[in-house]
C-alpha cells in the first residue's frame, strides 16, 4: 500500500511504472495468452478460442523432444566443466601472488567486453578444421568461453573476502591445508559459488550465438529451435509455448536464489 | 608449558627489516608482553613463533629444541588473533572442539574438555550459539577458550583486546591474567598499549623498529627505562636537554646534581610527573597553566621559565588551582648520556 501511495505522489514514478508495465509485463501477458489460445483472430482483444491443444502438439514435435534434454545436458555439462576449471583458478587468483594476476583476471573480461560474434567467427574457422562444427563437443567448448567471466570473477571475489586469519586460526589448532580449505574456507563462499553456478547454468541454457554458429545443423538447442520456430512458422503458439517453457529455468533460479542467497552475497561476489 | 628462546632472529620482507636480531629468553610459565608502536615488528615476531612467518635467519627454540622447521599446524602453540576469528558457520561448541576433534579424541572427552574451557572463560551455557550471536568480548573469550582447550605449551595473543571498549578491555585483562596464573601456561602477549603490558606482564620486551630496546620487569621498565625511546614510550615523561658542566647538570637556568656515572657534556634529563614535588622556596618557580582531575590525583601542567612546559602529578591534598604560582623540584630523575642511563635521587 505504501508503495502505491508513494507512487501516487510522484508523476515521474507513475510514468516509469506504466512504461515498465507496457514493455515488460505487456509482452509477457501476450505470450501467456498466445500459449493458451487455440484461435485468436484480429481484431478481438482476447483469444477467440482457449485450450491446450497446441501444448500437446508442441511437445509431440520430434525436434523439441530432442532439443530439451540436449539443452539441459549441455547446460549441466558446461557448468560442471566450467566449475572444475574456474574454481581452482579463482582460489589461485584470490590467494596466490603471481606475476600478472591482475592482467589475467582482467583478460576474462575481454570475451564480454567486445562483440562476441567476431570472436566466434574466428573460433568457428578453427573448429571447422578440427571437425568440431555441428558436434556437441564443439558447442560445449564455445559455451565454456561464455561462462569464464562469472565463474572466475564471482568466486575470486568471494575467496578474497574470506578473512585469512580464519584460515590461520584453523591451521593453528592443527588442521591440514586441505582440511582448512574444505571445512573453513569453502563454507564461507558457498553462497557466492552457488550464485555463480546458477548464473552459468541459466546463461548457458539461453545461449544462442555460439550454439547457432557452431552447433547448426547437427546440434540444435532449445533457444535455437525457438528462434527458428518463431521465424519460420505461421503458428504463433509454438513460439509462445516454448518461450513459456524456457522461463522455467529462470524462475527456478530466482526461487533458489531468493532462498540460498541474499543480494548481499551476490554483491560481495562482484566485489561491491 | 615450555620455555622459549630467540636466537639472533631476523625477518626481512623484501628490503624491509621487520625483525632485527631478536635475542631473548622466556621462562616456563612466564607472562611476556611484546610492547611497541605499530610497525615495530612485535606481531611478526609472534607470527614466527606460531609458524605463520618463516624467519629469514636465526632460530627459535622451545625447551631447547628448534621449532622453525615445523609447520604451524604441528606446533604446540595456540594463538588468539586481534580480530574475532571464530569460524562463523560453526557454533561456539564446534569452534572450541574443532582442534580436539582433529586429534581424534573420544567424543565424551571432547565434550568435557570444551565445557571446562568454556566455563573457564565464563561462557557456560553459550555452547550452542553462533559467533554472530555473541558480543565482541564474548567472541574473544571463545577464542581464548579455543586456544586453551588444546593445552598448548605456549599461548600467543596478538592484541586480542584492542577492538574492545575500555571497560571490557580491563575486565578481560584481569580475567586473562587470573587464568594464566591458574594454569601456569607460558604466554606471549603482543600489545601497543603500555598500560596493558605493565598490568599483565612478568616481563616486557619493548620493541622499536624491529629490535628489542629493553627486556625487563614492568617495575624496572617504568622506573628505569634504558633508552630515551622507552622513556618516551612508557608512561608520561618530561624530557629536557641539559649540559654537564663542573659537576652539575644545567637545564635552562637551573642546576641539578649529577654523579660520577654521567659521561659527556650533552645529556637528556627525564622526569616522571609523579616525581615532581612542591618545594619550599629554593625550587623552580612554576605557574599552573592547567589542572586535570584524574580521580585519585591532579595532573597539572606547569609553565617554568627557561624550561617551558612540565607535567606533574600532585595529590588531591595539594589543592592546586589554575594560575597558582609556587616552586617545584624533582625528587628523582634519569640522566641519559653517551654511555647509558643514570638514576639520581635528591
């Protein structure tokens, strides 16, 4: 109530509120309506015929039945490999002093700082020679590139945030280095690492540029499939239903994120 | 319980010599304070005992055995850190029990030991709390219990009370001393607070820019600081330049007697405020600039012609007021000269 009351006194706030509603909630409502309509003809404001007919049709399509498990598998495998590579690296960045560590840490920004497509094209040329184009391995490799930034930066900041004297205190009472890491350091950074894992999983699930360039025609992920359905099909419902389905990972992440982490630990992950 | 010996210990961080030629011995059961300004090397010395820093050269002996090749998790020392270093995801019980569990002790025994340690530091019944649910003073008590429960040969404390407020600091200080006396555990305590060092230690090592200026009992350190640095660092001290001429020390217009031990013509005279007395008439004429009531006595700032300001401490019975004029004289002073220090009483 107090939010709405405050809003009422602020014309600019009302403007922003309406704009947000039109540009974010509006399209979402439209997508939901389309997903549950059987027939929607101009100029009626609401679907002329409701139903779940297209849901069963969508999930009977062979391409979708193939793409959904593939996408889940890809996201999972990319997240896992990324964690195995990046978490030890993050610990090294945070705890070891070595020449050029700042430079290397910044270099991970490069993949996100410049238009990615140029990078992908050159990689695609190499992959073509290595026969990696249109293979699952190729897509895994290209999608790994995307995950490096989050998977290194967030855990690095988190490891840096762990007070060194906590580790020294554990060493002092007789714990081995490994035990100190496992029982003292790691529990402090679990929230930040979970955040990085979730961001990586969802980011990979929705990734399209690399998946299109390297994956097609043999490997077709859900978002890629959705793009082609939207572009080539006269049936709007396929696109709407897939788009709704693709919200699930995001919503799941939001749900877990709210429980597992506070905004604080995310912010700490970025060193704010 | 153990004795500790530093042998020509050096520690350099690059070009910075943090600790220089540390040479002293700590007896079994002694309470030692390393005292000095920040950056004097006292924490580095302590961290070398714990094993967190490796000496550049020299040796540390515990009961005659060198310990410098031992990793920190194998050393029979236990440390209490400056900041609260309780592990935030473990309960108080788990924090104290962690070291014991690593030693694979029986569960019942661990429980008994932890409870005894918590009782010792006055935290009975707090075992199920998380560190975040404790006050700063309570957290430092848990840290002390965590160190004591392992029955270390040497307990190390790195400015453990510096982040607590003044009242709590004094209380924990008293508690720590009584625990140390009760257990007879060899203790090395790092602090920059001279009052803390004077009240806790059996012996104090006053450190300055990496080396020990004086290693002595608090009484001796207070009464006879061996160098001008110690004189300036411990307690409050009036320092004056003086000439040594014709068997007398001349400072400003005034003369003080000297003795055969004083060498050289230029010397420094150091006078404790409590060694100043109100004299009959033959003393130094002084005007009271400021009077501060410190409870049991007055701290008085005097202005003395040709000497400048001088701090003195007078009993309440003296009834001095700002603007009063009278004569004062020191009944005891120290003379720092080329070859050392002489104590002279009038």
